[in-house]
C-alpha cells in the first residue's frame, strides 16, 4: 500500500473529511489526498501549522511532558487533526465542522504505523 492509498482510505472512511496529508515538520509534503471537488489547500494548512507543531514539540520537551501525540484545532469553518508519525513526519486531516472527529482520530492512529513502515 502506498502513501496516497492510505490517505485516500482515511479521508473516504470519515464523514466530513475533506483532505489528508503526510508532511514533514519542515513543511515539505510527502503525499496528499483530497476528495474530488474539494478546494481545501491541505498543503498550505500543513505548512502554516507545521511551525506551530514544532513549537508544541519543543515546549513538550522542555516541560519533559513526553511526545506530542495528537493535536486538534477546531475553528468556525472546520477542524484539523494532526498526529505524529515519526520525529520528522506527521499526518493531518481536514474536516468540515460537522465531521466525525472521533473516527478521524481513530483511523489516524491505526494508519500511523502503516505510514511509518513506508517512510
């Protein structure tokens, strides 16, 4: 199974999911998948949030709180869920406001080992 296939399966199985991306904390995308007709720029979202995620990782290290496993960002127009895959890469899913956040989190958790194996 390839990166895009894993991302496609994740987006297609979650109600309200629009797009998913596998990206480095440096802001460089490995692969992405968007539902047909969706204009969400998942790369731009990933680039913008990657700097925030790096700061969260750094703060967690300073506080000796352990690794940041997952972050959810809920705005008035949608949700973004981020899950670390390795020290260098994360997976991100964009959802509508009505999207199934719980299922996205679960499927991201199960997809992470598969993605890690491919990296």
